[in-house]
């Protein structure tokens, strides 16, 4: 567990959606890949926003019947909290808790999306950490 969480997650890649797509395209994309959120990128793969299932539902509640044809930019969050590969799981947990968010895109120095951290990733890392600590304590007590 010496490798940092964000660094590990950056190596698995990230599904993104182009900013010129529609909400209908986005809905099909999220469903097909069984994901709840995705970064929105421009042609250079630079981050321009983030959008989630929750954004779609909120928009649907107010939109007309033709909402699927609206551009993703209508519903995406444009001010995105991001992280770098050097950030820790604790950093991610604090950011997600303080900002009340569940997904944080990982970007490189140029703003290109290289991965995504989800709340599930952070929880899994914390579980691993506590299991390791518990095993170490049991070993210490029994030796």
C-alpha cells in the first residue's frame, strides 16, 4: 500500500464525454458504462466540467419534453474540484466531505483528465488501511 491512491487510480484511466454531446448521449453513456458521473472535456481532453446522473434528474424535473437534445453544458458543473496524483486518500476524503461531492477528476499539469476518484475508491482505501492496522495490532499483541 505504498503507492498513493490517486496515483493508482490515474493508471486505470478515465471515461470522459465531449462537451459537444447532448444530455441524451450522456444518459446512454452513463448507463452503458454503469457509472454515475464523468468529466466533460474539450477536443484537447482538457477538463471543462463534470456531470452526473443527479444533474440529469434535476434538469429533467424542470425541462420540457425535449430535454435529451439539450447540450451537456446546460447541466454540467463548470467549476470543478480536481486533484493531482500526489494527493492522498485523506486529502480526497476531506475535499469530498467539505465540498459535498462524490467524484473528483485527476488532472495533469496541463489540465488533461487522467483519472477519476470516487467516494467508493476513498472508502475502499480507508477500509484497506484499517484492516492492515488491525492485522498489525493482532500480530503485535500475539507476539
